C-alpha cells in the first residue's frame, strides 16, 4: 500500500466537475506529537488539516497559506499554515477541554475562520468565513458558494485515537452553467456513501473505483502532504528583538539563559549572553 499522506486530484470531464481526496497519517501524527491535546481538540486539528490541504490544492497560488479558526469557546484558536507544496504545520490554543467534538462546543457561538494567502507574486488575499453551520465542512461549502459562486461539497474526517484524517471535495468547474448541478448532485450522493474506515485504509485508486466505477474519472499525479515546521534559531532570535533590552537582561540575570519554545513543533531554542550579545548591544528606539 502506498503512503497515506497524499492529496489526489481528479476530474469528471463529462460532468464538468473536479474532485480531490486527501489522506493524512504520519503528517497528522507529527502535528499532534507531544502536544497531548484532548481528543476533541485533536479532532478539530485533523479536520482543519484536511480542509487546508484541500484548499491549498483548490485555490491556485504559489506561496503561503494560513487557515485560522477563532472563537469564544474553550478553544480560542486553531491554525494550519504552510505552502502550496503541501508542507503544513498546525497548532491549537485552549483554556479547557471541550464537552464534545461538535464545532460549537469547541469554538463557542461566535466563531469565524480566516483564510490568508500570501503569494510569492501578487497581492495578499484574505477571506473570512462565519462559522454558523454545525460542521466545518458545511461552513466551507458556504464560503465557496458566497465568495467563488461555485457549488461545492466537502467531507472531512478525523480520528484522534487512530491519528488519521481525510477529506474529500467536489466542485463544479468555473464557467459552467447551472445545468451541470445534476451531475454534481449525483456525484455527491455517491461520495456520501464513503465510510471513514475506507478513507483511512484504502488507496486513493481503490476509493475512487468503489465510489465512481460507472463514471469516467481522470486521476492526476498525487502530491505528498508533509508536516513541516519553519521555526529556526534565527527566527527565534528575531522574535526576541522586539522585547525591551532591560527585560532580556533581567531574564538572563535570573535564569542564565532565555528559552524560546516553538508552539507548533515544541522545539526549544536557548540563548545565553554570548548568543544575545549583538542584540543587547543594539540601541533600541
């Protein structure tokens, strides 16, 4: 069996519909490693990870993407960010364990999602999605209907115990009229029959055959999805540059060093007086 950390894109030419399937295992496990998130929080990270991977393949760009959920519930913030090459990382901040994995129990009654794309060339784009529906997938479907005017179906799955996540996506091709909605609805009904365990264990080709064996499906080369943190000693040092010199000196005096922990991968970066000499010698404005 091939790697389960892949995104597959495919197209139904005769029905003018495109689709995506993402399966996540090692990358999801790396994202959760050592964080000890409560199960509902690990679940929402898995769903948002799958959703971001699907978005990264759908919203054509070269550069960086950040998808953030914010709310007034026990989980105040969940973020997945990365690149168009499917190198992603994620984190959650929370004050208490949610009562369940239901979206409202996690983010509260005033939640929203911010999608930010920073292309290598061109202008930065930001879209805001109100999280008013019962599920993350339904909220994203609304986003595509409102911002892109494209009928879209999204399915998101996550199992915090197995540490596996997956997602599927169907969308009408841009520029086609309403008469193809029949084809989209037909494919959505077929896709609705997929079981979570099938997505977690079967190859993409087997899944597509089970669902669409009577359809004409063109499958493209898969993309590998990875967990990749972009933290570094240099970035941590740059972060310390925004702190008052007197405060840095006080911490050094009390602790003997200054520790910076990456909230994504939990790597510790330690700086002593020698490491910080240049920073401490700089005049502050």
